[in-house]
C-alpha cells in the first residue's frame, strides 16, 4: 500500500472539489443582479433542512458519468490503482 500516493491524490480531489464549488458560487452569485438567483444558490449552504442529495458526477474519457454505481466503480478502480 502506498499511503503517500493515496493521500496526495485524495488531497487533490478535495482541492478540485473546493475549487469547483467556488467557481459555481462565483458564477451564480455575481453578474446577474437578481437576488432570487443569489439566494437560490446560497440558501442550501446554510439551511438546516436541506438533504444531502448532491450526486457525484465524473468525466471519464470525455463522457459524463452520473450513475452512482458507475461513479463508485470508476473511483474504486482509480483508488485501487493508486495503492498498487
């Protein structure tokens, strides 16, 4: 098991996720001048009643993968490869 390689890649995944969330909020919350758009993007971040139902989506070989089982298989293959 190569723990350092695994840890490095997990940190990259977290970094890219945070960057993606920041870009989404910046695009959604600026420029339109519409407060409804702003609050529809921001409210789920602070609401206590929101379910955590965000689906994980990947782009694999230039194709969008959104089914949970397929995403899990791709991530499993990738993380297994890291540990070899």
